[in-house]
C-alpha cells in the first residue's frame, strides 16, 4: 500500500502529480473537518509535505505517532518545531540552494525599484505626464555601501550581485567567515550606521525575531534604505513604519511582512516604500526545482537512502 502523507498547503502541479503517484495524499488545507481527518489518518500517517510559511500544526504532530518525515517546500523551516521532531526521531528536510539565485535577483530588483523609483516612473509615464515635464532625478546603486545581515547561501549571491553593481559590501552575522572578500561587522547597529543599504537575509527564528530593532533602523538613518527578503519577524515593524513616516529612515523595499499576507496599511501609502507579496523564490523554474527536491527527499526516505537536504 502507498504510504499515507498529509499535504499541508497547495504546491506546484508537478509536485502534486508526483505526490499522488507515489503516496496516499490527504489535503489538509481544504479538509472540511480537520479534526475528523486527523482522527482517521493520524495513526497511520508517515509523512507530511508542507512549506516554510505553514510548517506543521502542533495538532498534526500530536495526532501522528508514526510520523517519520516532514518535507518542507522552501529554505526556511522556522514554522516547523524541529526540536520536537528531533526528540521523536522525525526527519525534517528543506529545499536550499535551488532558490538562491531567484531570491538574490529579487533583492537586487527591489533595490533598483526603490533607488531608481521605477514604480513611480512607470505610473508617471502611464498617466501621460511625461509631455508636461521630466520625471526628475533619482539615486543610483553604483558606489553605494551595502550591508548584508546573514551571509549564508543567498546572502553570498546577493553580495556578488551588489559587487557587479559596483557597490561596496559588508556583512554581519554570528561569526566572521574566513576568506570572504567583505568587511565583517560584529555589531549590527555599527554596520547599519556605516552603510547605505541594509539587506536582511538571515533565518527567521525566536533568536532573530526583532533583530533589526529601532536602534538599528535609527542608525541606518534618513539616507539609508532597508531591504527584507528573509522573514518579516526579523524587523521591528512598528518602528520601521514610524521612522519611514517621519523621515527617520530613507526607504524600504519589502518582500516579507510580520503578519503575512496582511500588509500594514500605512506601508501602502508611503512613496518611499516598495512592496512585494513574498515573491523571493516565485519563478516557475525555481519552484519546479524546489518541488523536485521535496519529492527526492521523500523518495530517499522511503527507500532508506540518505536524505539529499536533511535539516534534522
């Protein structure tokens, strides 16, 4: 018989086709009675397929004594209780590396959109205002100083692209990394005070929640800009909004928010803000690759082979 698997949220069509071919799939997100579903399948449930946003609900973990693996579609796994999974011997996998380029591209795209005021220029031109006068001058990235919070796989790809834009690059993290050609700052606040752009790409966790605090944002200052392509919870969002409103921060380009998909209305009214609906890895190529890695991890587990991308 096919192993029982619970799919927490919709995925690419290619992923769902492969899941249904190999497993007895149950759909959590559209179950009319989730309690009844867990009662029926919990004892025999062996795997969960989820994503970084939804993770795995605690009631699913509690109702699945035979659970063996949680395969997550995404690099972040902050919504999965990895400690509880490890204690029970449940494997956890994610989909790193395959999305590095897509997220790095979006980070640079957001920077260009904010710096060169591309959304405003588009609206200006579409409104037929060009014949009446020029749009005006903007900033540029060339020669600016970018500070990266989190020089991991994606952070390194962002750094390389910043260098291609002739930017100076620094970084802050838990530890200095040997042989990296970027300036290390042991203090995030000190780095924020020195850079023009603070790019956030650190993992989301209880330890990093609110890491970009009001003092950090104030250090970045009225000429500085924040870019967040990590998790909304890393930012003190109320302080961010307050500083953007009265000019204590120059601008922000945001792909993620503290309470997604709800975006604070104040951000939508500000001309010095560019917003995106968590699109970092949202290209057809990247999402197909992420999905393929979910399938590979599940197949490896049930074949008793090493997992391609194990977290726990």
